[in-house]
């Protein structure tokens, strides 16, 4: 929406920076689902605006953001703010964030944590060999019913997933909306909405 776009990247003067930051924080805090959905479809330069948002406003946002965009968003934060987010969010969300990072990025993020949090999270990241956890892959991006076939195929290319025959779509609350076969996508026009071939 125009409101969301202006709220996120409005080029106000230096005297109004606090107002802009306050609007971003309020938007994330009051409308975390809408904010996450906006960022999922926004250009990458918009993500830089997340670095000025207070930690408490970021926690619910990271709990709802598309895992396919999570790494770029998290890496846009300075180290101390990364640590604050990991400390404040749920263990589930912290593990989700850390699992999308590269090894060196994850190690650096863990270094910023308190010793107690670092030990707890590092222990959960290490699954014994041969367990289901040791075979888990990084989370991939979400596919939404309102995406076009073109957008979904671009997202699929970004995931580098092999042997995919179907895409499972989720709504803004991460609930399963349905399945689309790649064969149906191949026969559809690029502008076809995924919801129409669900």
C-alpha cells in the first residue's frame, strides 16, 4: 500500500528522523502480518529501513516474515540489535533465523549473545548424527495464493530446490491454503494468479 511504502522509506529531513522511525515501529507493532507481507514483496532497498526499528517492534515481525526473506532482513540489523532480537524472540523463531544464515554469519550472531543464551541455542542447533534434525534443510520462501505464476517461479528459482512437482501455498497466517502443480503453472500465463489454479 502507499501508506506502508511511505511509512517505510519516506525521505524526511534529519529533524523528522525520529518521527519516521516511530511510524515504522508503530506499523510493525500494530500490523505485524501486513508489515511482513509488505516486506516480502518490496524491493531489497526497503529492507534497510528495518535497522532503525526498536527491538520489541521487530520480534513479532520476525515471527511472521517469510523465511525466504528472513536472512536479508536479519543481516540488515547491526550486531547488537541482532543479539537483542534473538534474546527477545521465542526459541522457535531464534532457531528459524539462525538456520537461514551462513555458518560464519550464525557464528557471529551467536557471539553477540549472552553466555547462557548462546549455550542454550547452540545446543539446540546441534542435532546428533542420524536423527531427523540432522537431515533438516534450510526453510524456503513461502508461496502465496495472490502471487502471479511469474513471481512464484522466480521465488522457486531462488530456493534452488530440486525435483519439485508441486508448490504448497500458505495464507498470511501461515496456514495451508492449498497446492499447485508445476504442470498447471507451466500451462498458465505468467500473470495468472496462483489462487486461480489452486
